[in-house]
C-alpha cells in the first residue's frame, strides 16, 4: 500500500494528513499533519504529484475562500518533508476568482503541469513547467463557450489514452443536460 493522504477540512482551518503505507497496509506513525494559517478550510481540494521536478511527491492544496475570495494555492514541496508551504508559487489569480476550488497535477509535453479551478469566476488555469519555472499558462474561460455552469469546481489531469501526457478533464456540476418534461 502506498502512503495515504487524507484531507480534513474544517471551519477552523483544517489539515492534510499523510499516513505511512507498507506491504501489510497502513502502519506506523502519521508521517505529517500539514496545516496552513488562515480561515479558508485546508483539505477540501488537494492533489499529490510532481510539481517542482524534484524528488519526492509534492502536495498542492487549494484555499478558494482565502484572501477575501480571490483564493490561494499552496505547495508543500517534496511531500511532508518539505516543511513550510510555498504560498501561491503560480501567477496571481484574478480578484474574487476563488482560485483553488479544485487542483490537479499531471504531465503535459513532458513537463509537470497544474490545473487550478477558479469556480467563482468559472475559469480553469493550466500551468505547465516546474513551479519555479512556469513556461506556459493556459486559461480556459467558461463565459461565451458554453461551459459556464460550474466550470472550475472539478478539474483533473489524467493520462486517459496512455500517451504519456495528461488530458484535462472538467466536471460541470451545475450544468443542465437535456430537458425535463412534466
């Protein structure tokens, strides 16, 4: 069993805990309990993967209600051994966008990639390149392209066609599909 990462959001700030895994299941002490100062609940939106191109899994967490609703994304580099989180290693989100409503980590064109959902602004931002050297930022605005309801609430980067590069998957929880009749 790989290590287990569990988010526990709460009004008091919340946490992300990392539990040690072994061939016999979960065992041993908790490896880390990650916390973040502020009122936005930590643990509701997080992803584990390689963001910085360095050894060790990174933990990326979204705090969409931080900074008066602008949101914030924090990164613990190298997993629990990374210590203090790096706050917003990515370009600043637009004011009030709720950045971090969901986050995802993947690989695009052979480089680490991050998708950041901004549900309040109905946007998704995709950043390509290590967190210390972002080489591309692609914004997907929902307005005007028919993706507005709920865009940014659910984002995933997964290699669904096994070509070595992640695809961007979006959930639209507020979308209305089809019509209902009485």
